[in-house]
C-alpha cells in the first residue's frame, strides 16, 4: 500500500485488488481496478484508465468490497460495553446470575435516564468511530436516548463529527417533561437532514402503549418522508403487530418499514410483512444469547425474503460485521443440518442421508456478504447511493488484507472474508470517496482523548444509576 492516503479532492484508482462488487451487473474480478472521482465510483474493471495526476492505491493481495452496513445499533451504550456479557433481555425472576442485571431493567431503566447530552455525544461518536474502524461505512443508530431536544442535537452532532454514513434514528426517550417526541422530528428533519450528505433520518416507530400510540408517530414519519424502524418482539408486542398487519388506525405496512428481530411473530403477521415489502433486520448473535428468540432465518428464507444484519447492543456482544456474518451463516446451516439428521428412515447403513425435498438450501458465504452490504443499504433506503461497487454510486469501500497471517494464502475471496477475517484485516475504509482509515489507522480521530472522555462518561453513568462497577462480577 502507498505511504500516504490519496489527496482529498483528487481522483484516485484502487489498483490490482480482488474485487467483489456485490452488483451482478458489474461482477467479480480476480484482479481489477476501481476508479474514484468526485466521491463516486467512476469505473470498475480489469484495467481502468485513470486521469492524469490521479493517486494510486496498491491493492494487490487485498479484497476490495463495498463497505458493510449495520441496520440496527444502539450507539449510545458504548460506555457500557461488556456490562451484560451473560445478561438476558428481561429479568425472568429465576434468580440466576444471567437474569439480573437484565437489559430492560438496567440499561433502559437505570442507565438511560442518567444520560446527559454530553454523554450521548461521546458514546455515539466513539461507538461510530469504532464501527468505522471495523469497516462499517453505514449504520442505523437506534438509540432510545432522545429525552430532550438537546439530547437529539448531541446525537446528530456525534454522527456528523464521526464523518461516516449514518441514519439517525429518532426514538422516544424516557418521557420526561422536557421531551418533545415525536413532534421534534419536524425540527430535526428541517435542520439537519434536508440535503444529500452522509446523514439521513429514520423514525423510531415503536412507543409505549397500544396501536393507537403508534399512529401519530407513523403518520408523522410519512408526512416527513422518512423511513420507519421498529423493534418487533411478538412475545411483548403481539397485539400491536397484529394491528399493524391489519392496518388498524390507518397505519399501513410498506417498504418504508424496517422491522428489527421479528421473533415470536405469527404466520399471519409474517405473511402481511412479506406482502407489503417490509424489510427485516436480524441481530443474530444478540437474539441467540439474550433470549429474544431463535433468529427467524428459515422463516425469512421460506417466504422468499432476505434480511439485513445488525449488531444491536455492545453491552453483550461485539459489533463488527465479521461476527454478524459468521453467526448468521453457522446458525442457519446448523438448523438445516439438524433437519436433515432428523429425517425418518435414517439407519446405521444410511447415516448420511440426502436432504429430503423441501429442505431449506444452506446459506453460503456470498449470501451473508449480500446481507451485510447491499441488503443493508436497500433496507435503509440507501441502495441507490451505496451498498455495491456500482459506477455512479458514492464510493463507500473497504480494502481487506488477505496477506495477513490469519488469511494467507487466499483460495476463495468470499470464503476468506466471511470465515477467516476479523476487524484486524480491515486495512482501508473509504466513505463517500474520503479515506477514513488508512493502512490500519483511523484518520482524523484523537482516540486517546476520546477514550478518556468516554471513561469519564462511564464513571458518571454508573454513579448516577447507583450501580457499583465490578470488573469481576
């Protein structure tokens, strides 16, 4: 790789990398070039002519991909990383160590009300930079931390200062007197999201109460022409999900809706979701470990749908795309394998049966790469701008080191990315044509200072929540 990053504003060409465009019309190349000009992808092919004076990035021995997309991340919780490594979503009353502390009671019930606007800012900025470092060029922030307009402004400022593509989700906070949810969405939309920059907006579509409480939020989102994102947990929200499927209160489902998790949801609701073109985001590691329910990968597959992938909460699990892709791949394959071995008629002589007709197809490495890139972009309404290395799209690109000790020698590009790589292989990250990570180092970020500010926020949050921090609990 070159010693210095390309000069801002100057065209540059990424030369000689193994290119996976994630666009069937563009294709894949064992060795190819990608030309970036004016912040956009200008050309992709085996030999691309670059303008005079263009900079060159030597990508030999690297895999060049569109940036990863995370369609659901609670960025405000960064200072609480690893606080709930064994935690459940809700305390089940069993008295077991995993039941308490629980996510809803502690993170939402005790920590979240303690957040000041400055805590929102440093948590979200540090968390977004961390994801950028891992190759996530686009994220939907699902932070239920918009207690006041000042909290909302701090959230937007953090995402802006991170310099990466983000969808700012405007969720209800804790309902304190200073809250202006959902009406403040009008001010936010007008002030921060009227252009075509790196930030766009989504409305957090779930709120305490029945379907009647959802109606003004969803209606306002459509008035403002912003997508709707909502958690969908059937064991908590089954009447609401059924009401949405029926179109109660004049709320209709559509492709502007992203449902998160979709666990314990009835077949009738699933059918309505599929028919309406609703998008589905799965947080597979979190759903498995925190007792949300079995990630509905086989249901999605049976309905002819495809999910996007999301990290959810760093209180309990890592937020890098490699963790998400591997968890998704291995869970779905395990489920299919178990179906095969459960088939009737298996004998000692026929110990390795062929799958019976109707057995779901096994997911492949390329499938989960699609979930983590172009699917995510499309589910956030950004497929026309990012998600694939398509000429004309904005240049959101990751360059992954395939010469590293954990990968070399590379014999399959998608296999190497999905089954072997981790965030240490993320060598260069480009957002909108601007290089944000270069040769393994995040640019334009004073991580030492930001880390100290995050620790100070952490200390405030524990004290304000009345929780003693114990490194060995």
